[in-house]
C-alpha cells in the first residue's frame, strides 16, 4: 500500500469522511479516548464529526453523563465513555500512578497527604455535589492541606487517577469535578487481556493504518502489551511503503476520503500519532508545534495533508479566523471547511491571512 492510500484510509478511520456517528457518545466510543486537555479543542473535535452540530448541542450532550474527562492514559486528560472510565484507569492509568511517588518527592508531598486529600475530595463531592476547581482547592485548604503552586494540580490529578473524582463540564470558564462513581452510574469491566484487545481495536479502527509504536505512544503501554492487544483484536498487518502498520479489516475496505477540514490543535488527527510524516513535512510539524512545547496549533487539512495553521478570535458579532499558510493553495478552496466551524459557533466569519 502506498502512503497516499494509507492517508486516505486514515481520514475515514478518523471519522472525517461520511460516517454513521450521531452522538457525542458514539464518537467517543469509536475513538476509545480523545485528547481533551483543552476543552474548546475537544468540543470542536466532536463537533467536526457530528453533522449539523453546534457548540451548544455538543456541550448539552456532555451534560448527559455518557462521557467524562479524566486521566486514563499518559497522565493526560482525555474524553472517554463514562462506562469505560474505571477499567481504563485500572489498565492504563496505573502506569502514571507508578511514577507519582517521584513527583510527590519533588513537590514535598507524602503519600499520607495525597491519600488524605483524595478522601477529602470524595467527601466534599458526595451526594451529587459538583464543585469548581477553585471550590475543590478551597475544601482542601479548609482541611489543612496546602494547594499552592503545583500542589493543587497534583492533588486533583491524583484523586482522579485513583478513580475517586473526574472532570465534569465547565461552569462558566472553570472546570468542575464530580465523584466518578456517581457520574458513571453504569460501568463495564474487562479482564486485562480483553481490555488490551478492546483498546487496540478502538485505536486502530479510529487511527489506522498506523504502526504499533504509535499505539504504544497513544496508550503509554509497553510494546509487549500492545502486541498482545493487537493480536487479540483481530487486526490486519499492512505494509505502507515499507513500514509495518496495522488496521482493522473494515478500515481496508473503506472508500477513499478527500476534502478540506479545519481541525483544532489537540485533535486526534495529529495527537493520535507519534509519526506524523504521512500528514506533514518536518517543517510543517515544527510550525504546528512551535518550539516543540506540546502546544499544537489548529490545522487546515486538505486530503489529509497539513496546508496551514489557523487561529480564531471570538468577537461579539463574528469570529475572525487568521490563516497561516504552510503550503501553496487558494484560501477560497478552504472556505467551506472554515464555514463549518463558524456555523458550529453560530457566528458570522471573517477570514484573513497572516
């Protein structure tokens, strides 16, 4: 298989072609997990894959408790189906917990203190309470636990990593936290090998064709576990211009996908891979991640290739989109993709080059 064909199949896997998903939950179930440390980014990642959706409708669906944000993999916030939160935290989240002792030592925290804080947060949120980040930190302060500097973030992360709390939709511009057991009233459980197979199936159905090392980078699991999961998931090995990749049988039967998309910076289109050479040149990757600091710029994509980065500025009467070309193209060709984003915001659009 050549790179062009593989990239076209990836677009279908990433739900950027025609697809049957009709709800936020269905998109989350397809991906298994979607990078979500930036809330506006993941909301548009969902909206871009749901025909006719708006920011308001996507937010409303996240209030239905079918999805939740937490730290299931690599110590990074993802949006996942609520029913999967417990088993994913136990399967992949424990790897982040394994390194928590070293971080506590740097921060000057004892195991007793972090466990006490998790218990305090559980008590503060019990009975269906939903507290903002600042209210959670105030509860810890009132209980005699210091939250200055990086301490507060670590304590909130730790409680969620244990499966005590999770991140609920914002109240205004501020994160809120809930008890995971109360938010995810129904849950599924899997034995370890079955969970590995499900993760592998979901990753490669939503990202394939892709190398096994990209699955390892996505989950934070060992290559051994990733091979075990891929084998149990019934995947197909494919050669893409000399590189070994994996895909689901359905991926290989998908129709080619072409077109323009305006994608957020933290979309799975870029974040879901370690090797981004199919989508962008090294110079383009450097422009998308300026300084290599992990902050991704939003991308304009044509037929799977990065063509530009873009930024938005929200005004009271319109959204202004500034486009920074990284390749030669006619900006008018990308207009429909940008218009879909403006329609999602329910705002008129002003587009201008850098």
